[in-house]
RNA sequence: GCCGGUAUCGUCUAGGGGUUAGGACACGUGGUUCUCAGCCACGGGACCGGGGUUCGAAUCCCCGUACCGGUACCA
C-alpha cells in the first residue's frame, strides 16, 4: 500500500523553520515511496486561527517547492481539508465513543478543576481529573441531561500499558494510570486537538504520522483513540525539535523563524531545503550538498536522529553560497535581476545604454563567488550601477587623503586615456606601467584606485572593475577622488 | 513534582564490542593575489559521569547528571 502522510499545521502563526522541516520530511517520505502527501489545516481554535496565516503557510511551502497532493486549493478525495469545515465529523465521533462506552460526559466546572489542579501543583503533587462525572448516578445524569447542562466529553483512559513503536525513537510505552481522562469535545461543541487529529488521520487513511517531538506524550492518547474508533493505528515518527543556540525552542529571540523571512533575507529555496533536510537527518554517508532528487532517493525515517538540532545560520550561509555559486547564467540573471529592479538599480537610466544585459551578467559573474546571500549582490553591485559613489570614510582617510595620491591618480588617468582597446590586458598594463613609472608597487596604486572608483577597500579585481565601469566613468571617478587628497607636497 | 525523550568536536552529523572515532560548517595557519571573497593545503577540536558485563566498552546493561518536551475544555 502506498503510504499516505500529512503535514497538519495550525494557522495560528506563520510557517516557521521547524514546521517547514516537518513538512519537508513528510514530503520527502511520500516522494521516496511513491505515496501521497496531504496538507490539512488544523484551524479548530477559531480564536487564534486566521486566513492570513493559512496563506502564509501555503506561500512558505510553495516557496520551498514542497508540493502537496491533497489539501487546500488542490482538493482531494477527503475534502474538505480545513478542520473548521469538518466539525460535524468530530462531534459525531465523540458521540460514538460515548455510545460505545469509551468516553463520557463531564459536567464539572472548569474553574473547579483548575482550582484543584493549581492547589495540587502548589503542593508539588501531580493532579489528574478525578473522574467525578464517571461516578454520577443514572438519575443525576438524566437530570443534567434534561436541563441541557453544558458538558465536555472525556475519553475514559483504560488501565494498562499503551505502547507504540516510533520510527525515530524505537519502542515507547506509557502507563494508562499516568494519563488523565482527557477532553475530546469541549462544552462549546468544538473538538480538542486529540480528537480531530485522530478522526482525520483515520478518515484520510494516514499511514505514517511524521510530526514534532513535542507530540510524543500525546501519542498514547491518540493510539487509544484510534483503537476505540476501530481504526488502524498509523506508524509514528517523532522528529526532534529545531532549537536556537541556547538550546531553547526557536523563537523571535533567535532571529528569523519564518521561512518567508529567509526568502526576504536572500536565501535560495533549494539551499533552504537542503539545509533543513540535514538538520536532524543524514543520508548515512558524507554527502551534504544534495539535489532534491538525491534527497528524495536517500530519505528514510530511520536516518532521523533523536536529539534536538541547533539551527546554525553560519552553515545555512555556506550552503546558500554553494547554491549561488552553482547558478548558471540564465538562473543568475533570473534570480538577481528582479532584486536589482526592486532596489531601483536596474535597468539603468537612459544615458547608460552602454550597459547591456551581457554587461550585467559579467558583473554578476564577478560578484557570484563573493555572495552568500542574494542581498549581497545588491550591496556589491551598487557602485557599478549608480552614478554617485558612497565613499567609506575610513577608506578615504587611509588611501585617498595622502598628498601624493593626487599626482598618482593623475598619472593613472593619463595612462587610462591612452588604453586602446579598453580591455583588461590593456588596463592592467596601464596600471602596472603607471606604478612603475611612479616608482611604487602596483598595490600602492591599486588601493587608492579601488577606493576612488568603488568607494571602499573591497571589490572584485581592479582591472575587471575598471573595464566594467568603462573609461569615462573610471576617469570621472578618479578625478573626483583627487579632491580628497591633501593639497601640497 | 510526575511522565516521556535525548546525550560523539563550538554546531550539524557518520560510525559503532578491538577504528589513528570519519565528514561538513565555523575557527586557526599557509599558498594563490591588487583588496575581499573564492579556491587549494595543513592544523587544533568530541564519544556527559560512575558502576557493571567482557580479554577488551565510546559502542551493551544499570544508576546518576544535564538538557529538551509534555503535564489545559491550546495545538
């Protein structure tokens, strides 16, 4: 039987990296085994859920290229895929469980229970629902029912051990005695998470539940529910959490947590996918940079490690740099040009017709090995795409202010005027020749030149940069740069 | 407190009764060089602690410890 897995986010927040990785693992598993990957929106908490969050989650998944076979927008045989549209099913299931003796109505006032719980906690004691309503006499029950008294429905947790074999952790067992009779339907008629997730996983014929580690302790409840409902219990795989450098659950405190923020920050979706896949999972050999196809071909739940994983931005940056370096010309142009356009750096103003797309590609090619994130292109391309140069004060102070730079730059300007054609070898010869004539090292001339035309001390190779900028612009900038030089000497 | 999970370089991990405990990121050094990046080479760096089983334990068992998660009419 082809596996059926699902990602079931609650739209109470954006898609964070932890959720994205859980979705990715489900997706990889489905693709690996020719199964189906469903997306189900768990929006039973109407207060905290919102349509915007649903959109954000869908956009996040789409950006990462994690496509779903059934779910919102694509539909499927088990539609609807929004739990808010499936409420009758949960309610009916709760009724069935009451009828079969697996659950019972609870009329206890939530305030009373909360009070007792807090009192017990204050004394450092464990507290569990006392089953007061299970002890109600039939007469009293009939009375309450006749009054239409509000009530929740609780699952009657049986005695004995509940165990399951987790694909990541191996066998896990819980004693029924440690699990309280949990609510499955609230007094307002809405299901709790436990009920809705099990009813849907059963109805949607989910075969593997791959979800966060934080659900391990809910799992015995779910196993019990599947059994009481007469449904097949799926296999479970609890994947460890992604945490910050302080080992705590990832939160805003640690920086960006939404996958869409990573898009904005200049990360490529394939790099993100590759990085996320390796957080808590390894193929078993030394491969790290892997295509989506390789990821799919190698993925196995058993390869997921048991401990939490620290989200290491430095490695993400490296990974992203790998993917940027691998971009071919067409892809480079297609991914970077829109960013330049948004920043108003491209296309150039009317008077700059000498800068073609081929010219831009040359520039991007020079910048490519220097970029870790797409946003790096923006900053580094700026001096080549704008008419005015932003001069770094410290760089000017160090390389342009000395009195002798004025004459050195003057000499270089003169030499550049004579370069024909204005290509790299010619420019290089001019620069080196000028330095020699001045009796200084090439580097001593190159540094002020770089600051003069770029505005700062770092850039691609100086000869490529000069050629890219063109003779006129280079000379104009060098002339302007002379004004920083102290008069005299 | 109770229940559950986890523990290999700073980080992600491979491995696993006998290995020089492997790789990657980060870090350091050197090389290339006009800077930065890149690239290349080299280097430092780990099996949580204590018992046990065994000829031999990082690996298996037990006990601790630490960390994480759960402990709701949230999901």
